[in-house]
């Protein structure tokens, strides 16, 4: 079952504000939520949305208890899962720190009859999950590529990759496919680990190697900030714009304000954890079938719709 998650949420009445006591059957349910700690901007957003959604769901669904645990690495997350198991959770919502270390611990919890919802980074064995919620990574790359074709039309582009992963490969492959047949040419690409400081250093290298760069696909908002600082320090005026991704509030504010260097962004919202938690709760409190795969569309964020993606209180 693949669909636009926002439509699913509305149709199923998953928003906590809709799930009033009158609608939701009284039932005692415990949901454990295991997520990475705020080790960088995007995961900081995940933590914020998980904590806010937990409060909203407990208010909306009588008898529901949501326990949110954050972990700084894979080993710590495996230990956190043991702790959640001891609290007899009926369901586990997990965004794995990495697939290798978390697959077996989650499998053991599954054997206890626990409902398993996996978010974003998949497990090595997808048969473990009952529900899967993630962003659309191929679409993320395609939307970005189309933006360059439609708005740059012709010119030299440098590309910033994240970490060597399936997610990164899906994004970059589809970005380059979207450029095929256009006047937009990728003249260089390099990994910068979805890290602001690494992106700053890579951009400095690009600027020294290439006398003319028309635009930059940062593919990530943390990296975009490092790139912008490198451009500022080099006083380069040939670069028309930088396109990031994920919806960091600082970047969305720039889009809202009409910043010419940051005219758009591509969504990959950390609020997907909220969708996962909402679908999981609805499994217990509604009669609608919830098991399946939910893919969030990658949306182009422009000045026209930026307000819908702006969360000023989020750390991301």
C-alpha cells in the first residue's frame, strides 16, 4: 500500500486532534518509539516531532501510553530496545541507527508478537516489519533534477553526495536521469557525509578547481549551509543558486523570504516519525487496515508553499 501519507492520515483520522475520546475506543496500549539521538539537524527534527506526537496521541487516544527513547549509536539503541521490551510494549516504532546492528534485536521483539513499524532506514530483513514509513528517495532526486532543468536550463552544476548508501545512490541516479537531454551538465560530484563542515571543505575544493559553477545541488540542508559559507568566503558571484533538501527551518525561512541563493528546497521531513506513530496507534484504535508501506512524496518547496513546511519551534 503506497500512497501520499498526508492523504492517508486525513482519510483514516489519524491526526491526534481528530482522534477524540468520543471516536477512539478505550483500550490500554503501550507503544515504544526508538530513534537516534539528535546527532545532526535532521535527527534533531525527528526527536522533536516524536516527542510532540507522543503527547498529542496520548491526549487523543484513551488508554494509550507512548514511550520515546533516543540513542546515540547502534549499540545503545539495541540496549534501549531491551529496556522497551521489559516495559511490555504492544508495538515498536523504530528508526534504526543502522541496519546491521538493529535487525536481530528488532527480530527478537517481533517474535514476542509485537507490532513492528520501521521508519526510513530499513532493516536487513524487511519481512520483520508490519508497517514501513519512509521518504521517496528516487523522487527526491528526480524533483531536484527537474528543478535544475526548469530553472537553470543550461550550465555547469556540482553535486554533493551524502554517505555511500542505497538511499544516496537512489537520489543521485534519479537526479542525473532527470538532467538527461538538457543543457545542465554535472562537472563534479563528491561525498560530504551529510555534514556541514565536510561540505564546506568539498565546496572549497570545487571552487578552486572550477572557474565557473552555475549552480549547486547540495541534496541536504546541513550541507547547503556549509556550501553557502564557502561561497561567501570565496566571494564567488557566478553561482546562481544552491538547492538543498529535507526542509530545515532555516532554509525554509530563506525560501519564504525570497532569498535568491536559496529559492527552493525538496522535502524529506523528519516529521515522517509522526506519520509512523499515528499509523501505529490507529492500528489499535480504528477498524481500518494499517499494515503496509507508506511512502511520503518528495515535494518541491517554493515561496508559494513554504509556510506549510515551516516549523519555527523545531530544532531542525
